[in-house]
């Protein structure tokens, strides 16, 4: 019971959670005002969805005089998606689901003769249809359309055709607003995620280097840091997919009016930093094994361990330099000659230390050899001169 009580005590209170949420909203608002970024992109997309709904309501409810002008703005607001291509795909799926819902509701009402029976007959079938993978997350609109249709009591052929027409109108407006009003291009997301991955890789290496100098073998902390790096890599892969999709159907028109954002970093950079992430994961795993008192291999100690920590520190600095370059969309990395010279010297010291350990038959030879291999791999991937030998 004491453990449960302590766990409950450690949980954030509602007021604290609300304050944290308010701070997060404030940070997002300031970021949107400061300049281009993810927060501003989300703001623009939200305003575009609102504008599409208002326009659809004006066309359907005011200009066309429809007393139930619900379907058009409902469809329009949903179809302002993250990319123009996804808007078109979602429109096709949603329109098909809406047609199926309206038609099945009309047929169910004709067969049963009452609203309750029509709901009982049509909604289960439409919910099963909603789980069909080809509908994606748009299948649920079939069931909701059937409920709206039956709730109004108008489910004859004219009413069904009217609702389908309203859905088509909303789809056209939503897609048009998304395609012609600041069409979303997600190239910036790739650059920001790649820069964040490089910076976090440097942070992990700095943390490990500092812990080794202080004699603190925090295996669990290193493992958590490596896991966070893996999640950042997943975010980069997701951003790369969005960038490809956002250029479909929009790249040529935007190039014609010279409004295409700065080019996205090449995919070879993703592969390189994926390898860096793998090397860091292997490095932290080796250190975690060495930190386990129950394992046979013992970790290196003394000057050779200090040299290794210094080498990781310099490689982490190179990761940070790469991150800064990506954020400024600069040219090739210009390595610090002194840093590269220091890295070569440290690498030489570590190789000498490895030979010395091997000559003495030390138990730390296996661990040091593995750690040196991972450092060599990181050095060759992150330091420009290291990539050429």
C-alpha cells in the first residue's frame, strides 16, 4: 500500500497538468508568431479548414437556399488535409462512404417502413463496411450519413440525391481551398527532423562522454537516450513520407510561380543518420554490458577511458555542427582542423591502448575493441574528412 500511495503522490496534480498544457499552448503560439515552422503550418491549415467550411455554408445555405446546409461544410472541413494528394484520396473515400450511407438508409427505410427498423438494418452493415481497409478512416461517414438521413425523415430518392450533391459540393470546395490557398508543402519538416536527429545524437554522445569521465556508468540512462534517438529517426522517416506526398500534384504549379520552398535534404542523409543511430545504439549496448558486474568482460579504465570520452565529445561536437548546418540550409560542413587533428590523435592513442591491452592479455581488450570500432564508425559517418578514409 505504501508503494501505491507513493506512486499516486508522484502523479502530477490536475492543476499542474493544466498549467503545463497552458505553457505548451503558449510556446506553440509564440513559435507560430516568430516565423515559419510546424506551428505556423498547423495554424494555416486550421484557418484554411475554417474558411472552407464557411465558404461551403455560404454556397449551400445562403446562395442555394438549402435549409439543411450541413453536409457541404461538414465534408469541406474534413478534406483540408495535410497534403493536396491526401485531400483527393480522402475525398474519393468519403464520397463513396456517404453515397453508400445515404443509399442504404433509403433502402432500409423502404423495406422496414419505420425509422427504428431502418437504423437497425442499415447501421450494422455500414459499420462493418467502415472497417474495410480501402475506406481508411473515412468509412465511418457511411454510418453517420445514414443516421443524419434517417433523423431528418427524408430518405426518398430526391433527398438522397440532394445529400449526395451537397457532399460533392463540400468536397470540391475543400479540395479547392487546400490546393489553391497556400498548398501545404512539408519539405521543412524533413530538414527540421534531420537537424533534430543530428543534435540529439550529439547530445547522447556528450552525455556518455561526461558519464565516462565522472565514472558514472548509467546504463539505463544511456539505453533510454538511445531509444529516444530511435523515435526521432522514426519521426524523420514519417516526415520524409509526408514531403514526398506533399509534392505530388503541387510541385509543378508551385515551381511555375516560383513559390516552392527550399529543397529538401537528400535521402542519403537519412540513411547516413540511420547508420549513426545504429552505431550509437550498439555503443550504448556495449557499455551497458560492460557496466554489468555479472558479465565477464570488464570495461577499460584509466587514461584510455578518458581518451575515449574525449573522442566521443568531439564526435558529438561534429553532430551539433551538422545540425546547425541543416537548420541554416548552408553548404558543406567545414570541419574544424584542430578538432579533426585532435580526433586523429585520440584515435591513435586508443589504438595504442588496444594493442597494449592485447599484449597484456587484459580482460578489457574485448570491450575496448568493440567500443573503438563503434567510435570509428561514428567518426567516419559524422566527420566530413572521416568519410573519405
